[in-house]
C-alpha cells in the first residue's frame, strides 16, 4: 500500500516550468529607471507656472471641486480631476501640486513599459524600452502638462500588462484578466468610452492574428467580468446624470475629448510627432528604410512583435482621422512606440545602427549651429520666444546630443547595442532638464501668472478684471487670480462686448483690462477718444494690462 504518493495535475507536470527569482540586475535596472523618471518629472514639477489652454482648464476644474463647485464634472475627466483635487488637499493649491499626479502617472506608464517588455522578451528589453519612453523629447514636454492623457496612458499600460500576463499564465489567468477590467473601469472614468474601445481594439487585432489569443482572450467576456463592469459603469452614468442635469448627453459616456473645434492640422500633427519622437525615430529610420524585412520578420511574426504594432494602430490611426486631434492625445501610444523601437534597434544591422546615430548627431549639430550663428530653429517650446539665455540653452541641447551619440557609436561599433542605446538615451537627460528650464524662462508667453501676481494686491474687494479672449486662452488667470475674469469679445463665451467693457472702465472702482499686444492700437484709440486717457500699467509676454485709474 503506497501511503506516501499523491496525484499530480496536468498543470503541475507539463504546462509551466518552475518560476525563478528575478536576478538582482533586473531590480537595479527598474530602480534606476524609476529614480531617473522621478528626477525628471517630480523634481521639475514646480519649475514653471500653470499654462493657458488645456492645462489651465484642468487645473481650474480641480480648484473648483476643492471649493465645492461640482458642476465642473460636466466637462472634465472625473478620475483625473479627483487625483488633482486630492493633491491640492494634501499639498495646497499650486502648480507643483497640480502636476504631481501627472508625474506619478508618467512613472507608472514607464514602469508598465518596463514590465511589458520584460514579459514579452526579457528585462533588458524592458529597460531599453523604458528609457526610450522616458527620454523622448515629447515626454519632457507633454509629460509635464496637466491633462488626463498621462493618467490614461498609465492605466492603459496597466491593462496591457495584465493582458500579457493573463495570456502567458494559465493558472492565474482569471486574476490577471480581472486586473484588465479594473484598469478599463478607471480608463472609462478618465477618457469616457475611449477607455473601453481602445484596449478592446488592441485585443480584437491580436485575436484576429492569432488563434491562441482568440482562445485565451475568450475568458475576458465571461459574465464574472461583464456584470461588475456593467454595474459600475451604469451606476456612474446614473449618478452623473442626476448630479449634472445640464451636462450634454455625450459627455456622460464620452468624457472630455479636448478642444474639438481647434484640432491640429494633419500635416502639423505628423511633423510635430517627428519632434516628439526624437531621437527614437531617427535611430531606427535607416533600418526601416533599408532592412524592413529584418525588422518586421513577416515569416516569424510572433505575439511579442504584434502587440506593440496593434497598440500603435489602435491608438494612433484614429487620431489621423479625428478632426479635433491634439498633440498630447498620442501619449497613450508612446509606450508601444518605445517597445517597438527597442525591438527594431535590437534587430538592426550594425551599419544601419551607426547610420541612425549619425542622423541624430547631425540633427544635434544643426540645432547647435543654428542657435549659435543664425536664428534658432523653431523647436518647441522655444519657437515663440527669444528670451535671454534661450540661444545658449539650445546650443547646450545640441552639444549634449552630439557627445552622447559619439559615445554610443563606439559601443554600437563593438556590437554592444543595448549599451549604445542606453548611452544615447541618457544623453537626452540634460536635454530634458534644459527644456524644463526653457519652458520656465518662457513662462510669460505661456501663462498669465505674472499678471495675476501683479493684480491681486491692487484689486481689493470691488475690483474687476476684464480679459479679451476665450476662456481657454486665459485659463491660467482664473487659477492664479482665484476669481473669474469677465470675458470681452463678440463670441458666445464673451460676457461683455467692447462697448460694455468701456462702460465698466468708466466706473470708480478699480478695473483692469488684459489684452493682446496686437490689440493695443484699437484700445488706445477707444480709451483716448472716450476718456482722454490711456493707462498701460504692465506687460507680460504677449499681454498688456490696462487700468481705468489715472
């Protein structure tokens, strides 16, 4: 009688090998990546003021929630607003507090890029992809702007990581797929139904390509997942409808998709992304042009190759046909681009790697030369200002790129492609810090914070502020002034037309009118003709402040 024997299940003998503990190198690489991300994003969160436009609108929405004005839920991403509101309550209302949730979301997105690359190939692939994601030019700019996009990118990355783990691990598949639905719920609260349609499109593309994916992803449609998701989504829609009766119906499901009427033209959108994806795009451009079959491997097109491309297709192609597209809306595909770029770099021939590094060095040299000798190239965010020190900063950016590329070329020649890419990307770190400083120096061109600082002690209780322009163009004024300015103009948002604004200027209480510099001749003529007085009190960037005081 065998008393010491037991029955072994099939999953214990054939399906999965024993899981080994990850080596210390993996932990060190992940810790280094996250520390560098914290320095670049959390460390620079307070370097510049809140800007006009989408950042000001989102920051003002959170401020109004702090003040108890829940009507802002009608137009803003609720989950992003809640995170910003929590940051304001913890750290106080400031530009730094507004950007802390965005900085943490960028850390989360970069961590997901590392983990996805590790699951698909190995931890070195994840580290290289994470560095590309962190050190691309766009991440230094749009990764610091208060929008829902970085938060949605982190949530989408979490959903994709859970999806990959569920695809690879049979025993814990149900738990990982529950994680997918959890991130999707938060994604819907951040971007409306796009938070559901986006990952669904990725899954559909992968299922269409691989029979194994169709069989394993079937569990995602089990009622155990669909029923809680439907209950949570339905409860949210009902609550939001009851508490925001004046909200447009499409906002209840689709959320705030940005400035629909003022989308970036398609040509500008594509050209901008050549800048945002620098230097990754130039590094792999020669390989795409002359060794595309070696990069894509059409006869060995595996799941790990298809996932980043499916992600890019589901996230970037719709932006090409959406008329209200904005540059920052592509943030959610940057993780996929980083994963695919890391794969392409690993497969590229040595000569084409060196050619890609040469293109990056040429771009850096052109930037440094143009900044030192003639008018600087129109590189955001420096295209709108020629403030003191900007030329020197552009020269520093160009030289940092060239020095890093020269060092990377040595290791690329020695067939140390991972080390070469690491050095090339680390060379972008001083570029990121320099650009953050450049944005701060150009602050008056982006923000009305200096104007608000000037007006706050001079307004008193009865003073009024008039702003000629749209609410979006002057959104930072509301954030810093802690009161709503009256909008002057002829559009639907305007509270006053120019004649009514002149009547307000005739009152005895302090009234300040903020206008663009190109509108100075018009208002100078109107005020001089009416009051025989034109009093310009201060200027800031492209704005001029007028006063009714003699």
